[in-house]
């Protein structure tokens, strides 16, 4: 099974709307050019920049006619209620009216979590959602599972971003440890590609389709943006292995698809 993992498009409205929308469109076009095409696309949050309904309308318009299933999660810039109002009961939310849901595929179960906390850049899952995660993972123990959310649950060495990670990270770690069929935890938020161990599995962080955060491993307390080439991750699951590739979007020689 192939899963394309995008993140942090930060769609917005008004005078600054064109650039993030074009970044997401280019990324989706690059996904279409892969051979074989992925089975699905996951976008791990910060879909919108201000959590406004018109931004989710824009996402729905960009994805209109897209021939690959897309599944999304909330980020700290998102508004879960506005997202569900606009995208609920569509394949983007697994056919549900909830910001956390599961989508079964023959090759894997995609589990989307809502880590957004209103008014906070940091994230949290909470006991009710973690209990749901535990039950959902237990329902399909023989199928690989990918747990998808916006906020990384552990520090990755970028102090500014580590300070606004998932605040209850040890709790999902305890849940995932009970379920060895979790082959990946997919997140965003960092605007950088990062891979590290987490619980009994691997954590993979997708870069933004819009803009990158500077790699500052010192004690700098402010975020800086850099013009690094955007990219996405491609997760390849086989019965024996799970492998992740980083796919640049802006390479001039790379083929892309239109829809």
C-alpha cells in the first residue's frame, strides 16, 4: 500500500491566498504523477491558516475532482467545528461528522486524530479520544495501522517547536505500545521532514506544502521561515516492511499531473 503524506498547506483568503493554494495544488499534482499512484493521501493538519469556513471551502474546491481519496486532520490553525461543518460526511473525514475517525483499507487502517486545542499552538488528545484510539486499534490487530495527527508527541530538538508539541504525548505512547501493528505515527506542525522513534514504532513528520521552518537546534525562542523546496512523504507498506521516501515538489524535471 502507498500513502502520500502532505501537511500544513495553511490555506487562506484574500490577497495572500494564491501562494498556499498553488503549493497544495502542485503537491497534489506531483502525487498524481507517481507510478503507481498512492492508494490515498493524508494531510496532517493546518489545512487552514485562520480556521475560517471560507478556507475550508477553498480546500474542498482544490480537491474537487481529485481522483485519489484524501483524508485530513486538524492542526492548531484549524477550527474543528468549522472543518466538520464544511467537510463533514465526506471522504475527507472518512464519511463521518467527526474530526477523529478511522478509514479501513485492505493494506492498512488510517486513523485520524484531532489534536487541536482552541486558542493554543500546542496540542492535546485527551482521555476520551485516547480511549477511542485504543478501541479502534484493538478492532483490527492483523492489519497495519497508521495513526495520523498534527502535533508531534515528543521533542525533536527544535526548541521553539518542541515547546508547542502534543502536551499529553506519553499517553498515546502508552496506547500505541499495546498495539504492535501501528507501523507509523504521521504528524506535521514542524514544517520540516523529521523521522524518529516513538513508543514501539516510528514517527514521521511531513514538511509543509507552503513554507519551511528554519532548522534551529539552539535555544532560539522565535520561529524563522526559510525558502526551502516544499516536499511530501510517501509511505510504502509491504507485508514485511514499511519504508518512507521524501518527494520534492518543486524540482523542475519532476513530472506532475493535472485534474
